[in-house]
């Protein structure tokens, strides 16, 4: 019950536009959580894979190619994490980790990205709530000071 009273105290102390900013900020933090959940799911459900044929890499962009997953099913699409120069694109049988429409050169990058995204979401939420608590406390103090000085004025 104490947590609920703190939340109510926080929200009541904010002005309407500050409440809206709080809601929008907390909703915006769902985006890194969405990507983190996607990376976690890929980490858990992906399979080792090997490229089939050649990999086509853009100059400063992602690579495209086809691969065969460990269960024998084919995959095709974007391959993240390959750093090739033009003459290295002709290498075949590159070890990957992927699904049917995505692949990465190193499975660990999925985990590192997920951890970073979860950390950003948690730190962002803590920062937003901290700012909201300070604003709420300030607004409540100013409201009480205004009421005190208005009541003493003739």
C-alpha cells in the first residue's frame, strides 16, 4: 500500500502538462525494451548457420546473403556483423548464427545489445521518475507556500 500512496503523491504533485510528459517519457522507454526483447528472443531461438553461396556486402552497410540453418531449413536476408572488403565477399561457408530472415556473425552481439537496451530502459525510467519526484515535491512546496502567504495577507 505504501508504493501506491507514493505513486499517488507523485502524480498529484505534478501539473497536467508534467503528468503528460511523464506518461510520454515512460512510454518512449518501451522502445528500447521492445528491441531488447527481440534480441533476447533471437538469442534464445536462433541456430548455428553456414552461408550458402556468396555474400553481398555494401560499402558501408549490411551484408545480404543466404544460409542454411542447423536444422536444414534455408535462410535469406540481412547479415549483421560481417566486415568485408570487396575481394573477401567471395568467401563461402561462413559460420553464422541466425533464423530464417536474419543472421549475425557472432551470437554474443545479440546478448550485448539486449543488455545495453535493458540498461538504457532501466536507467531512463529511473531518471524520469527521479525528475518527476523532484518536480512534484517542488510543486507541492510552492503550493503550500502560496497558501500560507495568501492566508496571512489582509
